[in-house]
C-alpha cells in the first residue's frame, strides 16, 4: 500500500486524473508539505516528509519524487519517528494561529537542521511570524 498526500499548501490549480490521483500546481514562492508513505505485510517500509517552496522558471531547484520539476527543499525527513515529530511541529504552528504555508521558510530550514543535529527545534512564535511578514513586504 502506498499513500502520498499534501499536509499543507494552497494550490493555484488542480487537475483530477482519477479517484486516487490528482495534480496540483503552485505559484512560485508558495510553500507546501508532501508526505509519502508505503507499507507492506510487515509494516511501514518508507515514510518521508518534504517541505518545499515552489520555484520560478529561472530558479535553481532540487528534484523530489512526484514534484515536477522540483522545488527549493526547506525540510526533508525520512523515517516514521522523524516524520511524526515534524507533523507534530506543523500542528503546533497551526495551534499557534499561523498557517504553515505562511510560516517563514527559514523556520522550516531551522527545524530540518536541528532535527539532523539531534537537537529540539525552537517553536514558531507569533512574534517571529510578524517579523517574517514585515520582511516579506520588502521583497518584490
């Protein structure tokens, strides 16, 4: 059994191919999370979670299965314990009143780096989000 789903994201377009398959499109700069999970008769054989930022035509990108052409990889974890931890961190961002797609990309990089180093990541505070929103207004 295999399941792939978007944990968060705001697609600008969606095309349904069949009951189990759809294609979603994102505008450059939009952030989304893709969870890929597979199991067999003996249990989970693969679980990954990638948080990516959609890129423009001229931007450099990382290729990831099922993301065409790819995106800027902000966070990537493998293995159910780490995926479960990131899902809990996403839930915490939502519980604090912030849409995870609107959270600062630097936060997701921070979470990735701290998990790789075996350290607990800092919480995404509302004050940090306000600073991100002000900083984002300065970018074209």
